[in-house]
């Protein structure tokens, strides 16, 4: 029973990752504006927040960039597996074998993602003292909240009105006198 619950929990997490990936596939470029924004904020505020020099900030940003590429690949793999699962599950009678293979792939991708996150965390923490590590974790949590809040505000903000285009000229027909 516990393994089924753990598996369902893992699949729920993977499902969330897939939805993020699906959003990316629908035109929201995940690695571009948001990542650039976060990198800019980190570059500007991380040194003072942690009490570290710019060299350490640059090393932290390099580690982040290195793992971002690998995590993006894993996210794409998860998205592809989820799309395949949707296709298989749309069939009237999907087989246990087909579904099982895809679920195993999804779980493997989840494990790889977690391992990447763990390695990134260990590399980052090796550069910092315990107090700096705690500050870094608090900084990251604050940054995530800030980004989420700004995203919600952007989502709920009224859309800018379309510019009014000039009226189209209509030909006027005049009767002949």
C-alpha cells in the first residue's frame, strides 16, 4: 500500500512537471524570460543577501545554469512521456504493459530530476558556510514567492486594450440623377 501511495505521489509530482512542460510547449518559453529575470535578481541581490563576494555569486550562477540545461532536458522527457501516456490512455482498452512501460519511464525521469536537484544543491552548498547556506535557502524561497506573486498579478491584470483601428472605408454608391 505504501509503495502505491509513494508511486502516486511521485506521479503527481511528475504530472505537475509535465503540465509545466506542456505550458512551455504551448508558447511559454520556460528558459527565457523568467530564467533571465531570476538570474538578474540573483546577480544583483545574492551577494549582499548571503554576505559573499561577486566571485561566489558567479560560481552559484554557473552551477545553476549547468543544472538548468540538464533539468530542462529531463522536463522535456517527462513531457514527452506524459503525452504518450495521454495517447495510450485515450484508447478504448489500453494494455497494462503499454501503460506500465510509460509509467516506469516517468518514474525514472522523476528520479533523474531529483538526483539532479540533489547534486546541484550539494555543489552550491559546498561553496557556502552553514549560515550562508541558510541565507541562500531563505533567499531562494523568497525569490520563488516573489516570482509566483508577480506571475499571479500578471495573470490577473486586465489585458491592455487593443488599439482601435481606423474604420474601414466603405464605397459609397450614389444613384445616378
